[in-house]
């Protein structure tokens, strides 16, 4: 089986020119509009404050990092955010898998239509959808009204909204359709005849799933997991809307320092910490789930 | 080719008939349950968009189409929606193109900077949008680039790149390179191979990626706020108007209308295609 | 192996169709320019001094950094009606911090719109130009207390424009004894039914009212006790609100019974028939004021002055009150309010209200950094 490593891009490779053509545009865009700003952010994190010319010289200081490390609340929040992100990614990926499976193997001709159906709600403003959801979950909301009316409860449930649980549920709800996409892309490369071959060898449907489909779809699943996990660590909109007092996440802290406090140095320092922590977690994660092993057959 | 190790010797005796594929009616039901959950808030929004209430609270107070009428009479709102569409389309096209390039590089080539490129392509996922927004703002001012929807589109390309890369990569990884090798052995140049073999293989994922990039851009707020100059996109306009409780119903009507229009458009396109 | 044709071929077509349609919509004409808000009453034409250029001949483009919504024509109606050949373009920031950031990052706006508490920074960083009030025809309609708001280090750097109260808004059907103190926000009796604005300096303000601290000279010890106080309060809080719509929704659904609120929410809920009252605490209400400033070294200083003057016009002020339930710095506008809901919201019939009102002082950068960090730590420790 040919693997991706079979053709090194050395001078003998006839694809050399294509390689440069493929590499240049992304490299330029990333260098100019990503690396440069991130470097700028790191530089700002060493500023004592925002006074003076932003691009001018200043005396670097570790003051912001000292403050960030000294505040126990920040570390706690980072830890909780990372754990929440892990949970959300795991749950969303698991719940998205059957959807992707359905679209890939069961939906047949209508698959495109169903995919559209799945994604169109995301072209409605997220903010308004969550507001509508709050109408459902709130104390005076639809769910409570129905439960009260049917006599199942005597007092409205106030635990449906404005807490960490609500944040997790909302985040999972939002991410499921997105997580389905890479899984779907991964499932798409599985030849259906493999299932038939397995059946010919008397594998039960569940065995087909476990032994054929799941392993082959793993790259898509891993892609989905990281696609959900990484941004969720820094998530701030959902905790803001449904988290209440106790559901705040690390992203809210950074957001606050940029938009409520105009304290960019401290915000940048906290961002650098979060970036490093997330990168670290991803590296560790990739060691455990070695993608290269997944690709070898 | 099937790896024979996949099937273990069975502990239980062979079934009488050859087993079929995994058929779970529950699977279909699960999908529709998900759809129902997704559309429930939208149904609620729709109800409030034709309701005389100006707050999102029950009890309902009489039906009205006033909000929709007011929507079309608000030029800032219409302009904002139009700008959002333009930004989303342009940034998704560029992001998908770049993401496909990166995916091809990562799955088909072996080179020294490979891990670095992977990390870089994924980096926007970790950088908080507001930080990127501020940094890009300083950058654009320093470079003398005026703020407009173009600067917003650039930022959206950067943040959509991880999604497009991941989706196309998930399709291309491990996809047998034999076809490409065969094509080149038959004399096709690599660019032709890319065009005629790799891209068609990746096409489903490319479309998925484009849709994802569009979605990411259309509802994005933090970058659009800082980098749009005077050209508000719809989310920016929305967030701003929400400070004042009086304008909520018109915004809801807009969101519902947008969604309905998109749905109708795409379903019609799908029907036309299938005829 | 043929590439899959079933699914995404169709989606590709669908997407392409959408793209074409949207591009067509974008290319087709511009949207109508008619104002959407009703105008109320006559325009004030400023009287011309002998050396003034006639309004019709005033040209140029003004760049304004403002909050979303204020680009609507009703918000600068007088300028639009008077100087028909001058153009105005708008850029937006979602909060004071963001707007300050945009100015600091080098934005070349001519006019900007900060609120009390943030004015010191602009002056300290050399971003604000002094206002020549002799050229403002409407300046005498502004009460002295408001004029002072716009003065830093004794000089007039800002022109006040919009203002509002902050006080305790509460449901009279859930809280039957009238609320008379800010300390209700700390009352364990209402656990799970309180809502505070998500703002550190706001929290420090409330604490200083309750304990009688001097807001402009909070010591480190006081700040520590404020932090402890609000950390405890967080368990009584249902949720912090950031936009008025959140608060209105929480109050009308009955989730929040008492909250830190601006009078816009009060007026909205009154108009919906929700039983609410707006307290006049014994420590006094708070008032915030929005001001307009001119960027230092702006090349359009004179045009900017005309813009500010027109902002103080009668029509503009009336539109502000009618649309956002905010007060106008133009005293004539406030005296002319007839709507009973608004009269109640602004306590128009209670002339002593301003004496019982504490205006938000201006913070130094160090104070703001310390107070916002304190608040962030309060929230992070939950």
C-alpha cells in the first residue's frame, strides 16, 4: 500500500514546481496575517501598559505574566475550560458519528438535501438562536410551562439555564453538525464493497461497524475531535449567554481584558498562556493517538 | 483490498444466512430528532417574529407582520446583510482554495516543514478571535491598509483555514495514491494529475469545506467589528442593536427571513439539479 | 474508482447557485436612503455669525467613531438637515474599551463618542482636542452639571450628548416593600433572583455607594473587601447581564426580581405592562453621560465642531429620547417630554433628582486595570 511518504520532495521529484505553487499562497497568507499578528500579541504581552505609541519601543516586563500566574482563579478557569472542552469534543464527536454514518451510507440520493438541512440553521445568527433557546429553558419558558401545566413539577426548574451544565449542553448542540463534516469526509473514502466483503466473510453488522467502518473512519473522527476541542478551550460567547455566574470560561477572561478593560498586555499574556497550554495538550493528544499509526494498513 | 486480519474466527456458529449491512431504523430516527432539535429555536424565533411582543417572553400578544415591513425599511440592516453575504462568499472561496492546497501538501508530500505547516494551519483555532482582531487592527493601521469588508474577509480566510484544511485532509489522507501514480506513469504532468485525479477525488470534501467556511464567516462577530471600518456586517449590526431592547423583533424577523430564503434557495437548486 | 457523484455534486451546484444569487443581490442597486425613524418637530437652524460660511456651502467628509445604531440619520438629524453638502462616515466599536483601542491603534477618526469613566485616558494619551465652546450655538442649553462632565483638568475636552440613570430596577409583584438601597443586590433573601451588570468599575461604584467610600480614591484594602463582597454576591446572582435586552428578558420572565439597570430597561418593561419600579436609593442614583470629542490633530476640526453643535440640536435630542429612552443633554428637550412612561423613567417631574444623583467619575488607567482585574477574578473564582 502506498503511503504518503513514498515521494520525498527532493530535486528528483517531478512535482517540485507544483509543490512550490501549492506552498506559496498559504505560506504568504499565514505568515502575513497570522504569524505576524500572533508575534505582535506576544510582544504586547511584555508591555507594562497601553500608554505611548503602540509600535514604539518600550521597556519589557514580566509584570503581566506575574499577575497571571499569581491569580489562582485564572489557572482554575483554564483547567475547567480545558476539561469542559474535552468533554464537549468527546460528546459532540460521538453524537455526530451516527449522523455522518447516516448521511454517508443510508441517505442515498437525498444525502445532499439532508446535509443542507443540517447546516442551514447555522446561517441564522447564533446569538438569536441561543436567545430562543433561553426562552425554552428559562424559568418562565416553554419546558417549565409544560411541566408545570402537566403537574410533573410544582416549582419551575431553575437548573436548566445559567450554569455550567447549560454551557456544555449548548456547546455540544452547536458543534454536532460541524463535527459531522470531517467524519463524513472520512467516511466517504471507505469503499462500500469492504462492507460487502466483510459480510461475505460472515461478519455481523455490528462487527462490520467495529472492524471495518470505525477504524477506517478514525482519521475523520480524530479531525472532528480536535476541530471541536481546540476552539472550545477559548470559547466565550456561549458561557456569556447561558453560563450565568458559575459557567464562565477562560475565554471570557481574555475577552473581558480586551473589550471591557482595554488591558491588552494582560489579555495578551493570558492568551499566550492559553495558546501554550492548548498546543501542549494537542501534542500530548497526538502522541497518544498517533495518526501515522492510523494510516498504516 | 481487505486486510484479512479484520475478521476474527467466530466464537459463535455461522448464521444460516449471509448477514446484511447494519440496518438501524433508529439511525434515521436519530437524524430527524437532531434536525428537530436544531430547528426548534428557529421555530420559536419564527413565532416571535410574527408576534406583537417586543420581548422574548410569553404570553404572546397578537399577530403582526409589522416587523417584516420594518425590516425592509431599514437600509442599514439590509446593507449589513448584503455585506455579510459578500464577505462570506469571497472568504470561503479563498479559504477553501488555500485549505485544499495545504491538504494536498500534507497528504501527498513529505517535506521538512510539514509539522510546522500543520501547526500553523491549525493555529487560528487556538488564537482567541478578539486577540487576532486587535493584532490585525494594529497591523493594518501600521501598513496603511484602510479598513473595509476586504480586511474582514482577509481575517475570515485566516480563521476558516483550519476547518477547510481539516475537512479536505480527512478525505485525502490514506486515499490511495495509486491513481495518481498511474496517471503520471501514463505521461500526465503533475498539475494535470491534480486537476483530473486529485481534485475530483477531493471534490465532496471541498464543497463541505466551502460551506463550513461560509458558515464560519457569516456569523462571525469579533473580527468583523474591529476590522470593518464603517462597513458593518450583519452580526456586528445585530450585536450593536441588542444593546437597545426596542429593536429586537425586527432583528429576529431578519434572521428568520435569511434562513428561510437560504433553505428555499438551496432546496430549489437541489430539485433543479436532480431533474 | 469513480469519485462519488451522489452527494456533494449536488451540494456544489446548490452552493454555486447561492453564490450567484447573492452576488447578483450585491451588485443590484443600493438600498433606499429614506430615514426609517419619524421626525418630531421643527429643525433648529443655527443663526449665522457674519464670518460663518453659509450651511449649504459647507463641504467635506467627517469620520465618526460611534456605537452601532448612531449612524442612523435620526441621531444626527440636525446636522443632516442643515449641512446638506457635508458627508459623514461611521465606524463602530462595541464598547468603550474597543473604541479606545481603535483610537489607540491609530484610527484616524475625527469624532468619537466615549462615556463617563473613560474620558481621562483620551486626554492623558493626547487623543482629544480642546473644544472651542464659543462656536457652539447650543452650548447654553446644556445644564452646568453636564458641562462639567466634559471637563478634564479644567479644560473642556468633550461635549455631553446622551445620559441616563443607573439604579435598582425591581419587580413590584415579587418584592413588595419598596427598595431604597443599593444593598439589595447583596441581600441573601433574594438568592438566585438578582442580576448585576457585568462590569468591574460598576461593581466598585455600587460598593462605594453602599459603604460610603470615595470612588476616586479606593485604597487597596477597600478593593480587597469589595472583591470579597462581590465574590459572595456571585452566589446570589442569577446571571450577569451585558446587553439591555438580556436584562429585559430576565425581568419579564421573572427570573430576575431586582437588578442594576439603566432606565431604558425600565421604560421598556413599563411599556410592556410588566409591574416594575425604578428605585431612588438613599445613597443616590448613578448617572452616566455620553460625550462627543474631537480627535487631536484632526484636519476637520471646524466641521467636527459643527457636527457636535448640531448633535445638541432639538430634533436630534428628541429622536434620542424617543428611540432609545436615553436623556438628552439639551435641557429644552427634557423639558418638552410629554409621554408619561418617559416622564416616569426620567423622573422629569422630580427636579431634585439630579441632586440625589452621583455622576460616574473618570478613572485613571491604573484604577481601571485594577478594578477590571478584580472583577475578572471574582468571576473566575466561581
